[in-house]
C-alpha cells in the first residue's frame, strides 16, 4: 500500500514529536504493508509554521537514511485552502506537491467550504496540478451536504478519505458521511493521516478491510494501492469510479 497523507516529520507541525517517534510510525506502517509514505506537514494553515521545502526535504532524507527504504518516504504537504493556493504551489513554491509531481493535497477549513473555492481549484488544474481534497468526510458542510462534494468531483478534483473516518474513530456522523461518499464513488484514496503513536496511528489495513465490505475488494484495494502509487509516480490514477449524486434520505426512511 501507499499512504499519501501522514504527519511523520518531527517537530514541524502537530504530528511526530521526535525522530524516534517518526521512525516508530514508519516502521509500524511498513509492518502493516505500506511501502511508500508521503510526509504531508500542515502548510499555510494559520496555526503551524510553514517550513520551507528545503528544510522539509532535509528531514525526509534524515528519515530515509534511518529507514533504508522500508518504507520509502517522499515529500508533500497538507495545504490549507485559501484563494492563494495557486500562488503558493506554482509561483512561490512554498507548498510542495506530492513527490514534486502533478498532485497536491489540499484541506478545507473544518467547518465549511469557502465560497468561490471552484475558481482556484480550477486554476490549479489549468496549471496541470490535480487537487486532492483531504478528508472531505470530516468537513462539517460536506458531511451534511455531500452533493456539494459531488459538484467538486465533477470539476475534476479527487477525494482522499482518512482511515479513522472509516473505522469510526471520529464518531458516527463522520463514519456515515464516509460511507455515503464511498458508495457514491466520490473517494479515490484512503490514507492514514497519522499524527503520532498514541491516538492518531499509522497503518491502513484495518480500514481497507472495512472499506472492502462496503464497496468491494477491488475498489478498496485501488484506493489504498494502485491509485496512490500512481500519484507518487506522477501518473494518471488507474481507478476512477463513476461519481453519482448522493441522494437526500427522505425522513420517513429514517423511521422505516
Ligand atoms: Fe492531516
């Protein structure tokens, strides 16, 4: 498997606290069957310092030297959506794309999708960078109105789901939204979004097994392996499900 969302670089955000913890997280990932991890520290989120890619690359090299390729670590970031994303990715280069390729991991603020988001996302695609939206199932607005995410998918953006959303770590409401998005083909990747060795753990296999029960083995495997591998290698993703518009549940069904 390939994990495209992780906070394994130490002392750069709210992820790993030390090199030892980073090594422990990566080894646990390898034991779980992960062969490549993308380190995605928070960038331009107003909470954490946005480190320059040169420093982050030094940390990646340090980690790779310790791990000797098991798993292999490459750099990306989790870029907080603002109307500046095109400038940050394509002009000032303060937000690295995944492994320097044509995909960028972008997260919306937790409560909502900012109005007018389509334009910068579309502009990014005009610059040949495909936005991957991090954990849409945990966004309060998209949780209630997954049809809004369908509209973004229709534009050409892709969706990444957190393992914890599938296993229920973030609560029933998130788990339900995750299921709706999976069933409607709005998700292209599963990733750990691991932060530490205590409560935001590395590893994907348990969530992939649960996902397989919902959408079948083939699609679940594609989201954890073939699709993220293509992202890291800068290729088009091999499995792109047909997206369908999530239907609003009629009230009487809730009691039925
Ligand atoms: Fe994250």
